[in-house]
């Protein structure tokens, strides 16, 4: 699945919905899958970091542009 990136658009949603959408997108995805979460809730930064620590995922990249936060996550197992 190299090169394939799921996009999870959670803009306009508040905690915990962005991370729940990310979890649902990764649930059926194979190991090595990438998912980019887009969110407007600033709390998503802490939520995604916690999600990755508690699940078999790694946070590869974060960013913010125009009030939209972006998180690139890889599913390890």
C-alpha cells in the first residue's frame, strides 16, 4: 500500500470526533497504511498524540495552515 494515503476530513468537528474518525479509517487498513487527518479543533493535536501512543500507530508529521491542522499517521500493526 506504499504511496496510498487515506484522507480523514474532520474539519468542523469537535473532540473526540476527529480522532474517532481517524480510528475508524485505520481499523480495516493494513499495517503500513498512511492516514492524513484534517481537523479544525485545536484539541486534536493532543488527541492524536494520545491515540498514537495507545495504538499501534506513529505520528509522522503535523502542520497547521489557515486554522486547519494536519496529522500524518502510519499504522504499524
